[in-house]
């Protein structure tokens, strides 16, 4: 090798070493943000779905990962059921040998971003749930995208649910105590399955949603400084959603049940436990979905685990942090299937017109208080702008309005009404999980404060795209959020 060639090789090696050192340094603060017992050296290795071509690699990595088998004392059987489109669906049935009498049951959907995974990778999870709770657990070998996009996997899970319900007597389970659950994409499937079961009048008792993949619109969010940086990343999420939906995610409204968070009316769904790590890409969509369930009158509990990223458990194995997270989930499921009261009946938050006090319950008579000294007279408040008079005509949102309630406090007295013919454009972000079209600009009566509720009486077609639920609704409620959120909700921005 010539001296010149040697210098080139050394320069390349130095540059490569510098790049590695720079990468490790940039990752160190991210890894340090994880709980101490979750700081695996593997977190320094870049691993994400770079495109559709990465899906086979992802599958091979999962296949090569160590597996935890079902614990002793749990029988594992394989059965087949038939999906609505005639496909034979394999299911794994986990039953504690000590199970006696009639018990509850859990239908489980595995993780894998809709594009990978199988029940084999979660034998330990399902077997342990069966052993801990003394119930029957059924895990579904559902079809995977992109070879089988939506609704193939949901059809497979629904077939397994209907089999459980129809065969309840022979399986010695109580049909009124069947729960659905899953993690990641499986958690999103469980949420969609709960919706479909409700709509088709085959309700379930409970939904256990562990860091669920609920909302394709998350692909439009900007990169978060901490969430989605470890484990399942935004890039992986983009690739997985597109493979699953068969279209670019986050823009066009997907088919019903394809993304559980897109559903407008959540009233009447089964009680839920929603748990997610604070560093998980799905943290925000999980929090919002749990909040919306509660606002819709569904008994729902939300738990956020500090220092936990998506995919922590299979990466680091057993840890005190993940054990605590799992124990909370199991306790909620146990209480639900035993008819306990882990989740109390949720009461929808009252819709109070801004500026108006809600009626207080009558108080018992209090002893007379000593007379207070007279307060100095307060200066007269300036009169409110005429534009705020429209507030009196603004109804509080409820299930009949066709829009999900916002995850925020009630709108302030500065809310205005959008009149026919006014156009909107997107400026600043207020993430809320509802419909969004951006800050109002231009609106002659003044800008509408971010995050406040407005009502469009006539001109919905100005900013709603065909196919969106509010397009033909003459009287919808909408919310102001950023441009990416508007596109997530299917809006066509104008102005």
C-alpha cells in the first residue's frame, strides 16, 4: 500500500471513529433519561425501520430474540378459528392446570407494529397472566402487513373473540367476563376490537391497553426531545403505519377501526386501563385516548411509568421498573374480571359555558360567621368586546356533537364563533386529539385564542375535506390546533 493510500485509509478510519464517538455522546443523555435498570448497552445501537425493506430484517431480529416460555403449571394448546373472510386463524390457548369452575378470559394481541411478531414471542407474557389470574388466555396469530394490510389482523382477532364468546360454556368461561388486551400494535388492535365488539353488539368486559399504537396522525408530529427517541422511533412508526394502512398515514381518514384514536364517539365502550412509559412515542396519544374515554363516560385509568421507553421489556428482560408497571396492569385486569372496583364508574366532566359557574350542590346550613369588614368598592370592569356575545350561542360539546372533547380545561370567555365564509389557516400547535384547523386567521373580529372551542354554523366545507365525519355536518364542533394536527384529522387547509 502506498503512503498516499495509507493516509486515505487512516483518514477514513479516523472519520468513522469520530462519527461513532459523536453518536455515542449524543445518545448518552437519552440513555440516561431512562430508568437506571432499563439502560441497556443496546440502546446505543441505532435500530429502526428505515423503510419497507427493513421489515424482513425486523422480523428476523424478533425471531432471533430470546424467548420466555409459559411458566410451569400452564397448559398451552393450539386451536384454529375462522375469520369473517374465511381465513383460518391459529390461536394459542393458555390454561392454568389449577383452574377450576367458570372463570374470566383474556384475548391477547401481540406487539410488533402490525408488521412483525407472533404469539410465540409472548408465551411468557400470556402464560404468566394465566397463572397469576387463574384465567384462560388466548393469543391470536393474526396476519401481518404489508402482505395483509388492515383489516386482516382485526378480522382475525374478532374471529377469535367471537369463538371465545360462542364457546364460553365448553371453555368454562363467563361470557360476561371476557377482556381484550395487548401491547403496542396489539394494544391498538385491542382498542379497535373493543370498538367493533361494541358496535356489533358483542361487548367485552374490559380493555387492557399497554403502550397502545392508537393514532396514525402521530407520524405528523415533530420529533420530541425525549419521547420516541429510544426503542420504537418516529421513523419506525411512519413505516409501520404506511404498511398497515396501505396509504400515507396521517392525512386521509382511514377506514373505521384502522386507528382507534380516530373514532369520534367513545361512549359506551368497555372500561379500560391505559398504561405507557413517559419516554414512549405513544405517550401522548395514550394519554389523550384515556382522557377522551373518561370524558365520554367510560371508566378508564391512565398510568404513566417514568423512565420507560417503548420496547423496554423485551430489550432488558426482567427489571423492577417493568415489574411494577406489569403489576399495576395485572391488578386492574384482575379486579375487572372478578367484578371488583379497581376502576370506578367514570363521570363525564360537566360542560360549562365559559364564564358561567356550574350549579353547586346544596350545602348544609353553616354556623353564622362573624361579620366581615366592608371591602372597598372595586373599579368598574371594562366592557367586553362585542365579538364575545357569540359565546352565548355556543353550546357545550357532548357525544351528539360528533367531535371528541378536548383534553384541556373548558374554553375561556375569549372564545369566538366562526361565521359562514370565514377561512382558517394553521399557525401554532395545541395538541388535543380532537379535530383541528389551526389558529383563525384572518377573522375580522380578532384572532381566536389557541386551543379554544369554536362552532362553524354553515361553512364547514371551507375547511373540511370530503370523507371527513364533519364534512356533511351542518353544526359541528371543531378545535384549533397546528397544521400537522389538522392534517391528521383529515382537514384541507385553506386561506
